[in-house]
C-alpha cells in the first residue's frame, strides 16, 4: 500500500504549478517553437551536466507536461483539417511512446554506470599494478668440461673421440672441427663442444638428434637444462632458445 504524505504534496505544489504553466505556454506557442525547446530538454537529460544533478525530477516533469503542450499546439495548428484529431492522436501515441523509452533508458543508465565503475579498477590500482612480465632471477650453473681422448671410450652420453677434431655421438652422428672436450647439460639432453681455435661452439640435441654450429658464441652456463651462451665478458648471456632465433647454423 502506498500512502501519500500531505506534507510532500504541499511541498510539490510549486513544481506542479510551474509544469502546468509550462504546458499552457507551449500550447499557446506554435509547435515549431515548442519542438526545439523539448529537444533541448531531452539533450540536457542525456548529457546530464554536473550543475543540474539533483534536478532530474523537474526535468522529467517539464518534458512530460511540455509534450502535452506540444500536442495541444499541434492540434491548434491542424484546426479545420478533416484528420486533425486523428493526426493529433497519432502524434500523442508516438510522443508518449518515445517518452517512455527515454525515461526507461535514463532509469537504467545509472545502474549500468555503477556496474561499469565497480568492475573497472581504480586509478590507484592501475598506478600500483606491475608493468610488463614478472621479473625472474636466473642463477646459472657453471659448465663442467670433460676431456675426450682415446683412453676414454665409454661415457654416460655415448660420445667418443674418433680422430683429430672429430668425435662420434652414438653410432652414426659425427661432429666435425671440434675440440676434445664436452660439457653435458644437467638433464643430459644437450652436449656442447668448442669449435677449433675458439671460433664458437657446437650444440647437439640428443633428443632430436640435431646439431647446431654457433660461431662467435661461448658456453656461459646452464639453467633448467638449457644452455646460456655469451659473445664476450662485456655482454650479458642469452638463453639458447633466444640465440637460435637470431643466429642459427645447422649441419
């Protein structure tokens, strides 16, 4: 049950009197003057400037009664026409339908704005949020080198020194122009042998039976079973996956 407060009705009498006066004014004015005035009220409701916050009820009241005044002005301008009443009723149906749609949209717009504001992070959160990928500390394991010669024929990775600057991995793969020493990855997937005269390194992938000859690079260390290579003491080391993307030589 809805109860009307007499105090609220008394307090709203000035607004109702102004609305009726507004309707009578628009009914007296030509319709082509009324229409721009009502469109201006609609524009104010859509834009909702900060200085007019809190006056939504007055604007809606002005639009409703102003539409009634516009319809009266239209009916006055059509007097003497056979379809004056029919055209006025059609105009009233269209006008009030648009008014209902406008008020429904304005009613739900604050809800949508609050939902968007609640889902969007505040500027403080954006300012304190980390930028870019998370930092990772890489601790490299220094490479351990095993000397290869004719006296050492058997080892865990199946690599043997064959002839001068040549070794054999398994039964069929030969690595040419390498020094007789090897560094094995912690997971024993990769083998690294220096190229003769210190011109680079040869990396052999035992899983894929694939070798890479990288000139100008030296083994710096191991991390997570992956080789890290460097071009000199004045340059930072890079992971093998990065090096192969920019300097790859395959035999």
